[in-house]
C-alpha cells in the first residue's frame, strides 16, 4: 500500500509516517519510481508506535521499548509512564478545581453587578503575600495555584467614606488547603483573610499604587447598612484584563471578611437574607 492508504487506515499523518520510516520503525519497499510500498508488517509496526505515543512516550523511550528484549526494561519504562501520567492527572484535577473557582467568581460577580456589594461564603483561609522578593524556589512552585491579590487595609474599610486617594498593595494569594497539600508553612509575613462570610465587590484598576476611596463605596456602605465590621484587609481575585484603547484595565473581585466560620463547602453560599 502507498503512504496515503496507510495514513487513511491508521489516521496517522503522512509526514509523521515519513518520520517513523526515517527513524527505522517502518521498512517499506522502495520502488524504482522512488515511492514506498508499505507492507502489513509496517501497518502493525505503525499501530504499535501509535499506541506507545498514546502513553506519552518520547521518541527515545519508544526506541528503547520498540527494540528492547529485556522485560525488566519494558516494565521500567511503563512504570515511569504510569508515574508521569498520574502527575498529569493530579495537575489536571487541580486545574479543574481552579476552573470551578474561576467560574464561581465570574458567575457570582455577574449576578451582583459592577457597582454593588454582596455577601458570600469563602471556602478557606486566604493566604496572601505582599513581599514577593527573595522568596524560596519552593515557594515559587506554588505560583501556578496563586492569583494576583489587592490589599486595602481594614482600617480604611471601617473608616469614613471621604473624597481622598488611598494606597493599595499588589501581591499573590492562595488558600490554606493548597499550602497544606504541599506541606508548606504559612510565611510569617503573610496576610491572612480568614474563612467566613465576606463582603465583595468588583474593582477596575488602571494603577496599582492608589485609588479613590469613592470606588470602595459599595463595600463600605453595605457594611454600615448591616452594622458589620471588617475583620480583615481585602484580598482579591483577578477575573480578566481588558484592553481599553491600548491601556490595560484589571478587573478584580475584592473581598474582606466580616464573620469568621469553619464552612469550607463552596456550595454553601452566603446567608443573604440576613443582610440588606
């Protein structure tokens, strides 16, 4: 059979088949006209290589597996693949958890509107870091599970709503359970937003140095209307980055705790009936 027929049967791209031939996995007969005639042996070999590629084997591993006559070596390669795939599964499961969290943030934010504050139940203590210099390499391993955060002091949230500019800080944050899963201690300089009921609002930032206090009016007035006191500084969750005529606008969902609790089930939402 010619290469196109072999490609149609196996679903392997023609250029990939050529690369396998050049690597020595396929041994078609070369005709006088320069074309190759692939045999049933080549078909079986291609199916075999394709299956090994499905195990995410590198070409070097496929070469060792293809030509090895040592069962111990074959088992070692398969065991290494099992370990690799399990790591990938764990990574994908973690990614799914964060996608679910992203979905929750966006859904709840859309339902509340851009200029409103609402109450919601967090899922765990939030651990934020605002001094990012000179962190250990091990700490940097957690960056894949962290999100940019915005810190505004609780004293400002509990203070008067005035016409003035206030300072903000930018850092990175994650959850306590993420640190626990990685056997990582909470850094001494971490800012902890405790698990519990939080007041949250959207905040669009063009600068990360200061903002107008008036932009926090939804959170401040909501707390006052319900006789609540902020127990923590804000944390944040970056939802999206907007390109506004060449200037990036960063849309955060910020929140701060007003009541501690131990609820860690994200399906348990805020007791909104208690609040205006």
